[in-house]
C-alpha cells in the first residue's frame, strides 16, 4: 500500500494530478482544496496518500496533510459516504473546520458540500461526534456548551445570548464560542445583555 508520494508534479487534471516519482507517473485524485494548494507543474511535491483497492481498480487519493487523510478515512465510515462525497466535504471544509463542525453538531456547515444532503450531514455530525475532538483544538467548554444548547440544558441567559448572536448573522459555532468565552469571564449567572456585549467584543478581536 502507498502511504506517501514525494516527487515532481508532472501535470494537472480536472480532479487529479500526476506525480512523477523517479520516472513513474502516479495518478492521484485530490480534493479541490488540496489541488489549489499544490505548486505549479515541474515543482517538487509531497502528498499523503490513501490507496483504495477494489476488484476493478486501484485508485490513489492525495492529501496536503495526514490530518486531511484521516478525515477522508473517517468520513467513509459513515453510511452513505463514499470517496466522492468525502472529497467533496474536504473540498469545502478544512480539517479544522470539519472537526469543529462535527464537534459542534453543525450539520448546516457540513451540508454546504456538493452532494451532501441534510440526512447525510446529520449522519456525519452524529456518527463522528465522539471522534472529532481527536482532530481539533476546539475548547472543550465550547463543545460542552453546544451540547447543552442542543439538549436545552443551557442556562436561559446563555441560550438567549447565543440565539441573539445567531440572529445578528453569526454562525452557531462562532456564537457558542463567543458566549462560552463571555460566560467564563462574567460567570454563567451573568445577565443576557452582559453576555451579548462580551460576546460581541470577543467576536471583534
């Protein structure tokens, strides 16, 4: 099995590159995000590789980092997610953004990916929620707050403050993170107005 390729980028295709390694050209399929990050043809390139072997084909998938490759593997453990859908998700979201979206159960963010409907997005954030923290530096307090909001257990001032920021146009993860920081500073028994003020200050940094 091939785990990494280091060579010269020979040429680009629509969703793949050819990497020349000592005169052998490997066709490597990549996410749009990885393709955009790669150097020009003729330059040195190193890619983390996932090799998929089936009866009728052997296909190489290339990634800018090991973390992106791990998410490619993880995504395919979800029912209804194959290599194509996994690449689509990784074309839309960075590994850190995907990790945060899963940890925060933000299915709307995942559903932005082409070919990912609401049901598949729901399965991704549900089935991978216990695996996401291993790939993100997301504050545990934010994940805890998100879970409390999801289960309607957050104190009313905190829930109202998050709702207010969402209504102002901020995404749920950003709003939850800002109010989590505000609650740490002001205390969870702080009034809604104070939490909103501190949350907006946090978001403006």
